[in-house]
C-alpha cells in the first residue's frame, strides 16, 4: 500500500515537472480582483429558495401588491439618494459654502449607513416583487407551462454587479476572452489592469462595468433605476431560458453567436421589462426615436469609429488605430 502511494506521488511530481505553471501577465493582473462565481452560487442559490419556502408558511405575513410595489419604488429612490450622498462625501470640495469636510463627514456617514440599512431590509422583498411582476408578463406572453409554471423560475439578486475584463487582439476587433471582476473597481485600478495586460500579453484590454450577469440567481446592479432593474432582470432571465434552447447552447461557438444571444436578450428584455414596469407604475415607456435628429448622435459616432478603426486595422496600422480610438474615446466622453 505504501509502495502504491509512493508511486502515485512520484507520478504527480513528474507530471508537475512537465508543465509550466508560472502565472501569466493576465493571471497576475486579475488575481486580486477576480470575481468568484462559485462563491456567488454557494452564498445565494440555497438562500433564495429557503426564503421563498419560508414565505409559503401559513403564518408568514404577505403585504398587498400595492405595498410591495411601493417598497420597490422606495428601494431604488433610496439608491439615487445614496449615490448623491456618497458623491458629497467623496468630493467635499464640490460643496461650496458647506462646513469643513470633517464636520460634514460625520452626519453624512450616519445618513449613508441608515439608508444602506433600510435598503438591506427592503432588498429581499423587492427582489421577489420584481420576479413576480416579470413572471406575470411571461405567463401572459405564453412562456408558462401547462400547469402555469415559468421555467426556469425568474430569480435575481440586486447587488453590486461585477466588472468585466474584455480582451481582444490588437490587430482586429474580436472579443477573445471575458473575465469577471469584483464590483466597484476605481478608475486607477482599471487602468492598471489594462496596462499590465497590454504590456505583458500584447493584447487590447478593457475593464467595463456591467448592469447584470446571468448567474443563477442572476446578479443585477442595484445602483440604477427601478426601470433599469426590471429590464435587466428580464434580460438575464432570457439568458437562463436560452440556455435550454439551441440559441443559448451555442453562445460561445463564435463572436457572432455571442452577439446574436446578447441582441436577442436585449430586445426581449426591453419588451418584457417595459411591460412589467408599466404594470407596476402605470408609466408607459416610449422607445420611439425622437422626431428630429439630436445635435450629437451616439450611435452614428460609434459606427463611424468602428468602421474607421477596422479600416486602419485591415491595413496593418495597429498603433494608428489605437491612437484614433483614444481620440474618439475623448470625443465621445466630451459629448
């Protein structure tokens, strides 16, 4: 038995010696900031279903639909207030005529913590309210089974949404890899990651924010509006539904299939989310384009940037293309 164990350990050592396990520049850049999907699932999947079962107990109190919707509105209104207070705390110099940063910081922090606590208290009920409103729209649109069930069930958590590190070759526009990062990375850290990968891997890197990710339950940003949360929840649920259809099962086959999945989820999420939002608030969403062109057309500017960049890359002018994209980034930011 000992001989077998020694032999097995020897094979492991030999196998380890034949591989190169030195971390790459990409590994080193993302290691401190990588988002753990396993940790997310372990901490939220069972918790959500336990809470749902508790709500079915005969002694559990159930607020009226009007009360539940009012709490959802309050949750996102408080989020807007919270962002304003956090900005004031972060940039005290912008509050002209206000008390010194030390004097105004203490009450601001107290108010911020009070709002965060109220939102923590509301969060679970708001998630279930929006899940129920979207499920009702899906049932109306024929997504329910013969016994009235939606599969997979709409399930979401409102939280800080992960960042996404997107990698592309420098000589063409093609998303080769996406790595999820922890939420809330500041601009300096983002730029550090991008530069480290650019220098070490010779690849174009972008750290972008996300509005949501189709884990199960999905994670949806809690820092936007009620309308944004409803639409994004519907969008991520469609990714869950696509997973059981050929479209979703071929998500990673090519960049074209990825784009097709995202486009379908975006269009469907808007249609479903808009209807759920209207059912909740009575407010109708008008997505028709304005009758007259606006002074700055973002979509036209992005298309112009994409076409010109691809022309430069096709000619092999990589550095010129990168300089042009930086120039356009500044132009878009200014507008």
